[in-house]
């Protein structure tokens, strides 16, 4: 007898998040068996080389067959295709979930295709790195990070409890909220930051008066912080902006308004107003550190290396 | 006989940068004697407790007396006051420098007050952390970071060579450029990133629909990266924006233009254009890693701690 929460876990899409779930679920004894599916034969083969699961499937439906929990770990633009593929194979009582950064769109894409006798509970672990693919995942990715679940009135409480226990078993804190609220909250804490980071890196690359070489050399003045986020997976992020359009445009409008006010303060030399904002923003940083959501070490704890190492050499 | 490059170094302002220079200069044997001045009696006393120098002075002039190298390590808005204070005390042939993030304004503020028989060579080490004060400094801060020097036609070559050797002795790479060019390059690699970071943190704090608690909890989705920079010293950064107004407004204009284009692409669902930008921005990140200007470890190498530690408890 095992203490596993689920007997068979199916992971559809074995990238950074999918492979981190596979590792964390295995390491913490949360499942008996892991079935892995991926559209890409190359990635599926790599997952097998890494020994991330017990079986490997080109078809999401085959992986979902007789699974107790199926998690779609794909860009949000692919959610509907996954729902269609797994629907005919789902066993009664199975839980279907996902890890997408947008929840309203995922619900609209998946719900209509899923049978009534399964529990559909969308989820989003707010965790990640700038790297992609099955090699990039690690078992500790979700530790002390929040995973947001979006049950609705129809969700079975026991199914919800099991999914909460699964995420908690991987070290995550769990919070439930509506898909709509999730999409607004994440628009400001994740989507807008990515948009701004992509944008400033693009602006820097396009300046005629400053060379790319100068931008890279002197990036330690602050710019480099943005380039990490702007190195995130392009497909995933394209889909986020296309699928959370309204909430992103809403917070972007606020950002623009505030930025114009700041621009005006600089133009007119209103130092007091600048100082006030720059003092206020420190409070939020302190709150994040108190919550353990970032490292208190200076400069993110980056190593200050005596000898530069170029990864390309 | 010592191998020191300078006999007496005077540091005016013993915050993050000043105290890092004190530590690095001592550790690398670059100077025989360090004289420290600070306007704040509390900070001066702390510097003495930390043993950062050989003598401690309430007056910048006293510290500068008989110094071979005087470095102003103050917010750029205080540059003129330092020049006035040290000018009557400078010995002939002394080198006067600074570490300000803006160079054109510093030249305009300091040059008129300095005697003709000293060498004035503005400098800017592109390095720092989000913490301030004499405790925040460390000897390795400048290792493998660029320090920019801004000599002009009148600069004595031997004086420049000695200052280059001093920065190289602390582990820095040195590059020379005009003050005007510096201010444009840093506007994009440092000043605009800080402005954007301050702005997005302000926007998030002011949203009525999302609570500060939610912003902090779910900050690992990207937002937290910006809060580090937005926790930087408010006085220093107020002065940067007031003193590099034109270059900041120029690159900010470009940023805004690009952001409106991106906003429009999101509104009209132009996924291909989003994908193209998000792919292009990865190249810049790779270049920064190749130059050793950031850590290749995922997520800046942040620790993924099994047990959350709240610094306030």
C-alpha cells in the first residue's frame, strides 16, 4: 500500500513546469505512476532519458487513459486541443487540471469538451524560471510559492481537497479564487512585468545611438534584471497576452497613466514627488521579503565572481 | 616602500559605493592611507566602528587635505557642495574624481570650483545593490563590472593611467567615453530600468481592485524582480532623474512609443509580432551572459528554500 494521493498521474506537456511536477510528485511520493505525453518526439525522448515518468506517450489521450489526475502543462493557446484529445479517454471521477498563467480562457477552452463525470479544477503555480524544457525543471520549484486553484460552485469538495494536498505535498502554498480574479491579479504581478521587460529590451536593442554591445556591457546598472524575464519562453508568453487581453490592457492603461505623470515630474523637476514615490516603493519590497517571496541577499544573492566565465567558451 | 598607487585616498561620503571602495582599496593594497568624510555623524561613527579608514572627518575639506586622490561618493545633487568644500584644501597634482550615475551634470557642478593645478576625472562604476549605507558595501562589488571614466582633452595622461590602475586594481574593467555619451548610454541601461521599476511598483500599490497583500504573495510571477531595483536609495535616484533629464526623457519617449505599439498588437491579437519580439529579446540576454554581466543560473540563482524565513521574525 502506498501513501500516494493519486494512483496514476498524467502530465500532458513535459516542459519546465510539467517536468518539475513529475520530479516533485515522484520525490514526495504523491503518486504511484506517472504517464507523460508530449507532442514533440524529441522532448518526449528526452523526458524518457531523464527518467521523469513510468510511461511515455505521443498521444495525450493514451497518457490520460485510466489516470486519476491529468494536468495539462502546455501554453494556454493549446488548452482546447488538450481537452479534446483527452476527453474520450478520461475515466469517471478523474480530476483534470492545468498550470496555465491565464485561467478564464482555459476554462472557456476546456470545459465544453470535458465529460460531466470528471472534476475540472484549473490551477496555476506562480513559479518558474527563464529556462524552458524538460531539463530545466526541478523538484523544489514550487516550494514556498503560491499555487492558485480556481474551483467553482460545481466542484466536488473531496476532489478539491485532494488537489490541494497534491500541491501542498510539493511544498506549495495553496489559495483558491475565481478565474476572473486570478486573471486580474496575475495581470499586475506577472503579465505586465513581463510585457514591460520585453518592451524595454526591445527598445534598447532598437536604439540607433547606443550599440547593443554597450547595452550589454553596462547592463549591471539595472537593465540586466529585465533581460532575465525577457528571456522567457516566447510561445508561452505570446499566448498569455492573447488570452488575457482585457486584464492586461486594463493594468497597462494604469501603468501608462502613472508613467506619464512621472515623465512630467521629471520634465518639471518635481523632486519631492519623485522622492515620495521612490520611498513608497520600498515598503512593497519589504513586504515581499517578509513573506519569503524573494531572497533578502543583496542583488538577489548573485555571485560576484573574481574570474568571468563565458558560457559559450 | 609600498606598491600603493596613491598614498592618501580621501572618500567623501561613505555609503554603499564609498565603503566598497574603502574595502577594495585596502584589501588590494592600492592606497597607504584612507581618510573618510561624511556629513552624517551617525554614518561617520559607523564607518569608524567598521574600521573602514584611517581617519574620520566631519569636513570634506579636512579629509581632502594632502590627499592624492579624492573621490566624491555622494548623490549627484551634492556634487557642487563637495567641490566647493574640498577646493581650498586640494594639494597641487591631486586627482579629483567621483562615482555619480550622471556625468554631464557633475562636470558642470564641480569643474568651475576646482583649481587648475588638480586633475578632475569624473568616473562611474556601473555596479551596486539595492542596499545603502556603510554596512552594505563589500570589496568585491566592482569585480568584473565596468567603470566608466570621462577624461577630456585637458586630462593628463599619467593621472588617467593611475586612476585606471586604481579601478583595475579593484577588479573593474575600465572604459573611457565622453560625459555626454555616458549619460545617454546609462539612460537606457540604468536610469530607464529604474524609472520603469519604480513606476510599476507604484502602479501595483495604487490599484484599487488588487490588494497589496495579493501583489506581494503572487510576486514570484515576475513582479518581485522589479521591486529589488525599486528599493534603491530614493535620494540618489531622485537626483539621477533631475540631473539627467534630457537623456532620460529621450529614451523614455522611445520606450513609450514601443509600448503603445505592443499594446496595439495585444488589442488586435497580432501574435506573430509578439512572438518575434519575445524571440529577439532572448539574444540580448545571451550576450549579457556571454560577457559575464549576469549569472547564468536559473532565476538569478535564487535559493529555493524548503522553509520560509521571514527576516522580521
